């Protein structure tokens, strides 16, 4: 998988996890909006960090990266999202979850 495809996959995964978190925690959304303002801010921030990641070619996932580029408050929010959404993602996107688990436990870069 080339770096740009990997970036797109990472963004898609994080976006879906944030959507699950937002819906599951009854956040107030404007009519027609996918996310509440707080979750939208987090999704935009995560997307920006992924787009600017200098280690995308060799890393597996952000949680395993030696460089922590998220601000502390955003890092705390994304950790909450991951804890909530991780188990629920298996029901909605099993292939995405299995792929993530494989890459995490085998220590392989997602582009290998």
C-alpha cells in the first residue's frame, strides 16, 4: 500500500471511530450534521495530524509511534474515542478491525 492510500485508510478509520463515539455518547448535533462540534474539531485535528505525519511510510499506527504529535488535550480525547469505539468497530467494520489487530499484534507496518 502506498503512503497516500495508507493515509486515506488511517483517516477513514479514525473518522469512523469518532462517528461511533459521537453517536454512542448522545452528543448534540445540528440537524443533518454527522458529528457534534467537539467531535468535528477532533476529527479535523486528527485528519490534519495524519496529513502531516512524517513517519507514515514506516509506522503501523499512531499508538505505536515514538513521536507523539497530538496536543495533550486532543490526545486524551482520542484515547477516550479509541477505548469506546474499538470494541464497537468490530460489529460495524469487522474487516477494518481484523486488519488493525493483525498489524498491531504482528508489528508489521500497514503498508507491508
